[in-house]
C-alpha cells in the first residue's frame, strides 16, 4: 500500500486477483486435464506457481498483478491434478488421511509465511518474501520433475474399504456438462465458496485490524495468524484420521460449518489476549478439519470416476475462489466506506454458513455410505 500509494480497496486486489483468476480458468483447464500425463500437467502448474520470482523486475502494481495471475493459473492446474494423483496411489479408506497430511503441509507453509513475511520485508524489502517464496516453488517444481510420478491403478472397492468382498468399481467417466448437473457438485462448490470467503477475508485483513483497532505491532498481529495455521495443521491430520476411523464424512463438514463463523467473530469482537488466542486457534481448527473430507468426497462419489472427480474439484476451485475473491474485497471496501472492519467480517461469517447447508445436503460417501450404496445395487 505504501509503495504504490493505494488504499485498502485496491490493495485487496493483491489477495483477490489470484482467486478470481483460479475461478475463471479452473473449468476451462479441467476440460484438458484428462488428455495429458498427470505428472507433466502437475509440473507445468508447479512452475507457474513460482511466478513470484519475477517480483523484483515488476515495477508497477499492474505487473505485480500479472505475477499473481500466473501463480493462480498454476494453482488451478495443480490442485485437481494432485487430488487425482493421490487417488491413483491410495485406497479410498486411506485417502482422507493422505489429504489431511497434504493439507497439513499447506498449513505449515502458511504458518511459516505469517511468521516470516513481515520480518523479511522489514529487513530487506516488501518484494523479498514474495521472491523467496517463488524461488522455493520453483525448487519444488524441479524436484517434482526429477522424482515425481503418477500411477494408473485399477479402482476397486476392497474388503478393507467396505467390509465385504472385493467389488470392481466401474464408475463412469461423466462428461463435463453431466458433472456440472450433479447436485453434489453444486453443493461442494457452495460449501467452499462461503468458507473460503471467510478464510481469505480473515487471513487478509486480521493483521491490519489488530494493528489499527487493537493497536498491536504489525509483526505481532501477523504472527497471531500463525496460530490459525498451527491449529489448522492439527485439524487437517485429525480431519484425515477421524473420517477414516468412523467411516463417515458429513459430520465433519457440518461441525465446521456450524462453528467457523462463530470462532471468526469472537476473534474480532473482543480485545482480550486470551479470547483472541483461543478464538484464532478455534478458527484454525474448525476452519480446516473438514478440508480433507471436502477433497476426498469428489473421488468417492458413487456415480463418478476419479477423472470425473477431478472435474468436481475444478468446479470447487471455481466456487471457492469466487469466495476467496469476494472476501477481502468485501471487508476492504466496506472498511473504506464505513471506517469499520466489523460489517465486512460479519458478512463473511454469514456466507460461511453455506458450508453447514452443504454438509447437511451432501450424500454420505464414506465406507459406511458406500456399503449402503452397494447393498442397494441390483445383483449381476
């Protein structure tokens, strides 16, 4: 904001241009994902995620936005492809745990960023953190090219998964329009739309809010958000283990949808260190415990193959990143108009109730749900 002389509203685009790009390109990209090697496709997306490395030569806010757009296109590619690669390697029973492990690493990366960004920017420059994170992404992309692999495996519903005899899974590859017409696809997109709107609004503006309203040092205010990622890391692991143990997915989506908005608002309404720390930690936990489930369900839907599930995740990216796009802008522009962050935070919290509604309406796809589905299938 200081470097380019811009206000809160325009600055919100730094957080919002990536999700709106992902929302715009996820569906077109999903049409081509099934035609190429998953390993090669993932590599292309991973290298694009390192676009922040170009920040030092971007001498205008517009060019900074270009690097964010390239990063976003890379993310639109890697997220559904990563889910498909994992579904090819691991059984349905283990998939929530694997997704939980993957998302715990995402949270650890976020935690490191919340702690390290302000000190790096203070000592070096505001471009330095973005450049360093871009270089790390390029390094990881190179490692994937050397060591990564995809694997095609025969999809089965094993005795381990459903508690009965092994049954061949002949789920069909649905067309793009067929996937879009599925109620589960719409519900999943709405689930992440509301919850991601709140998460991105919270992550983008909470440090500024604590700095301006509660008069915290900016470095401390930013570091507090690391608590959400620590809680989120623990929640992702738990959100992978518990659905695997209980054989159900829906309760974790419903729990998160009911509590995430409450935790967010309690973190901004009370200028009390104890309440802030507890609320931020709870926000991290209830805002992440459902994530392994949400990215597992598309691969378990009884009427869709793994490739079709990849399209569902692309649709989720579209819906979720529309929420990501809207969240920071809602808070930023309303704060410019009213002088208060609270109305924007409240609107974002209300939007997160879409997660609760979706959790109630989605089908149960866990092992117990599969057993019930197979039991009702006609004999062959």
